[in-house]
């Protein structure tokens, strides 16, 4: 049994074990989605890794997938009813629990992976796999801008923390001011629930365009024709075939630029700000010690 307080402390072999743990989560998720007819697609660094080398980016420790909004909203109820919830928890911020992350995730309960942003929270603290929705988007530029404003409001009051890996000085200052103006958790909840309602009001199945609204800032400005979006293609990832959306190359080019080119060596680092990890022990054993400590 090995314990880690920083991902950089892991050997190559242990880092690979971490990757394979989250791959197991993806495989379970894939089978679950097939059984319950839910659409999803590889996204972000996971998709880049699949196209570059058929697997994980060597320094990437997580997995990201997209889901169309209708499937994204069906998932939690189906998961609670049919999934192996002893092993895997569906996690999404509510009025009672805050994950400081405006997407959803599937967490491996048999592991411990406590991020610094969550050390005070009584939530599942295992290795996560992230799920991000794709929303319908209107044709009108003004309506699109209003939708994005609601998405910004949602992100600030749902996540309730300063941006870690994106945004500059103005974004951090603006977020800090917004959180300072509304300190009550119940009021913050009402604000982000209202914002979420407005930002997702365009039906994914009939809207002329679709886009990421629960995403890094630069991704929110890009929209894609809905036509053909859900026509699946498949790519190989770690010896398995997984679905990708029809415009997956267009998506990567617009969000990441030349995604096949390796970044500078100094940027080839995991982004997770880890507080504590144990790949062999359930996170519940560390409550009061490494999270929710007095």
C-alpha cells in the first residue's frame, strides 16, 4: 500500500496504475450507457490521447466524456436505480453537497483521491471520471450571448471557488467579487439553479447548434451544427473502441489548435492539485484525517 500527497511523487508504474483505475471506470460507464441507451463521446485530453497514440496522454491522469444534455439529465436517476453504487458513485453538486466542479463525475469508491479543493467536503473522494454536457444553442447572436452569460453565472455560483487552470487576473477578480457579494449557500444555490435553467432551455434535439457551456472559458464561444453531431464514430483507446461525436476533429482543432503536436516539456504535467491519494483503500477510511478534519 502506497500513499501520495502529490501526483509527482508517483513512480511511472504507480501513475500507470492510476490511469488503469480510471479506465476501469470508463469501461463500466460504457457498458452502462449501452445497456440504457445513453449517448456519450470521448472528450478533451482523453480524445487527444486516443488520436495521438491510442491511449492516455502519458502525463494525463483523468478521463473526460461529453453527453448530450438529455442523456446527461437521465443519467443520475438511472445510475441510482441500476448501477453498482457501492463501487461507483455518481457525483454532481446539489443544494446539500458541493463538489466545486460544475460538471458531473463517476467516482471509484474503492480508492482515495482527495483534491485540495475538496478537503473540507463530506463527499465521495475516490478517483473520478468527468462527464460534461453538450447543450442546444440558438441561432440568434444576442440569444447566444445571453445564454453564455447565464453559463458564466452558473459556473461561478455552482463551483464557488476561484479558477485554478484557466482565466486571467480579471476573471479571478470578477469571480472573487461575485462570491463576496453573495455569501449565503442557499442564495448561491438559488442563483445557479436559475442560471442553469436558462442556459439549458434550448432543446438539444431541435436547436440549430450545440455547444459546451459547462467547459473552460474558450470552449464556450464555439458552436457546432447540430445536424450529424450525434452520428457516432469510434476510436481506439487503450485497446478498446469508444464513441466520438461526428465533429470530433473540428472540436479538437477549435479548442486545442494543433492537437497532434506535443506541448513543451514544462507543460507535460498532471493538472490535478492533489491533497492525498491511496489507490488501494476506500476514501471513507480517511474521513477526519485527510478530509473533513477538525
